[in-house]
């Protein structure tokens, strides 16, 4: 089995994205994304746990995210998990995690008007945009029967 570093999150932006341009000309966009986990406590009450994730995008992906996302926007992102290590001012080692975006899907209206089309972007490895569903003329297949465990040996 192939080993892979992949993460997918759906959440809401905690604040407007921050965009900078590096001396090399590469655009970088950073934002925080909140995801929720729902569970029941020992008394059966529904609880919510919110996790905050640091998100970073580069290049054309960064430009598009910056243009269409705002505080509170809901977005789905896929990417890789990266750990950064450094030493703080007290000489203590620190580690932080960030997700580097490779694909994304807008899940709520963004800053732009609904009538304004989102600019096309051809590099499919950078941006995942939903495609319209294709009409299927094939009949749907029935699910395969579940495996049954046999206690006896088969005669062949």
C-alpha cells in the first residue's frame, strides 16, 4: 500500500484571508479554518468541539482563495499536512502544523457578486471545481451481497 500525506477539511474561515506576495513573485494566502466535532457527554448532552487549522495556499490557488473567501465563508479544502519546527525567544523548541492547499471547493457565497463568474483556472492539480452531473443512461447496479462466513468447508 502506498504511504500518503493527505488531509481533507470542511469548515468556516475565522477571519479574512491574509495575502502576501513573496520577493519571487509567488502569491501566498493564509487563513484559519474552524472545523466542528459533535459528540455526547457522559450525561447524553450534545457537545461541540471546535478545532482550528492553519491553512496556506500558493500561486493561482492563493489568488483565487483570497479573491472569493471572507470571514465566515465555508470551504472544503484538500492538501498535505506540514509541520514547522523552530526555537522561540526563550530557546524552547516549538512545532506548529499547517495544511498546504492542493484542491478546494467553495461551499458558501463569497465576496464577489453571485452574478460575477469565477475566473476559469485550468490546472486541475491546483484547484478542484465541481463538475456538472452527467446524465446516465445506464441502469444502476445493485450492491454486491455481503460476504458470508462459512463454518463448514466447501466440498470442492
